[in-house]
C-alpha cells in the first residue's frame, strides 16, 4: 500500500469510545422526557454506533412515534453534550500521540454519521483540533457516509485517500467513495475477512514500509 494523500477517520469505535457516558446521558434524557424503557447500557449504545440519527432512534425506540423520537433525541443530545463536556470519552491507546505525529506528515480529516457538533466536541475535549484540516457529518448534511466522504475529498482535492473505520458500513462507504479502507478491529463492528486491518491504532504505521518517511 502506497502512502496516501490524506487519511480520513471514522470517530466512534476508531478514535474514541463514549458508550458509557452516552448511556448515562441518554438514561437521564429518558427520565426527563418521561419515556418508560429499560435503562440503556454501553452495549446498547455500541450496537448503534455508526448508524444515522433516524436509524438509531428507530432501532432503540420502535414504539415511539416519529414526533416522540424527535423530542427525545433533542433531550438525548443535550444530555450527551453536557456529559461529554464534563467527563469526556476514552481515547483508544495511541490515538493522541499517533494523530499528532501523522498530522505533521499528512492532512487528516474525520467523517462520521454523528449529529452536528459532536465532532467539534471531540476535537475540543481531546485537544486534537489542530491535527485535522477538515471534517464532516451526517448531522450537517443529511447525506450518507459515502456521500460525505466523497464531498470532503472533492473539496480538498484529494484523489488518493485512506479511510480508517470499524464497521462493515464504513468499509462499504469507503469503497463507494473511492477510498482505500483499513479496518480498526479494536472498535465496535466487523468487516469482510479480506479487509486490511489493524488491531491497535499504533499499527497504522506498519501499513507502509518505511512508515511516514
């Protein structure tokens, strides 16, 4: 694999894990919205990571009307933002140092299916905002991940980028957008058996002979 022009990252399950704090936040939102449901767990949140807004709330709250889901989602996102600002998430091992080092050699970006403001929250909390030249999300555009990746590549003028993600849907989106794909097997999902993969963020170096030289 030749060194790409840029690296684009998924966020949840690739750079950090917020499942515990999001579960706590959304359970608070359930109480505020007076929605009766078994308390959410980190496992529940992990199961919907990478989905779009509509997919998430349809899966977790199938008995609610579309209007009820929208009201609840606003409570969830408000509580989530407050909790993450207070407690943060868990950066995967090697992410902070690795991003700082990679950003001195290649432009980096993020594309996620998250809500508006979530990537900025990650950048602020982690202190890694200076490592990235661009980012995009479903909450901003309403587009699917493949479309958002392609849009970001086009505006940056990148024709040979790599996408690092942790799910089969990430793999499919990268392929549709014309990106090489690397599977972060330490995250939440699965990829096809033939996917090039890394077991830790630090192994990103090993994909290229000679590293970042």
